[in-house]
C-alpha cells in the first residue's frame, strides 16, 4: 500500500490500479480523448525516461472529486 507522507510521491500504474480499482485498459481509456471512457480530469502521467508514474496527490484529489460529485448528486436526488 502506498503512503501519502511525501507530497511528491510518485506511484506506478500497479499502485494506481490498486488505489482506484480501475484496470490497466480503463486507466489508459480515461486518458485517451478518443475513448468513450475519456475523463479530462483524470490525473496525467509523468514520464521518467521509459517509466510512467502518477503523482499520488493528484490521484487522491481526483478520487476526492468523484466522492464530492457523488455526494452532491445524492443531496439533489
């Protein structure tokens, strides 16, 4: 499990899958503007040579935004 103690903590795709519950293909669909599952708010990856990483704080903020959107919907329903 990843820890959020470091504000610049970078996580791998496997960690991203674990945090979000999304599959590899869904993660890349969320980043692909031509996909039906595209999400313009999905955290953008950072490339380090051949490595691809995501900033943990951005992933956590994206998850929090989904929780807040859900809560707003339940309040208006």
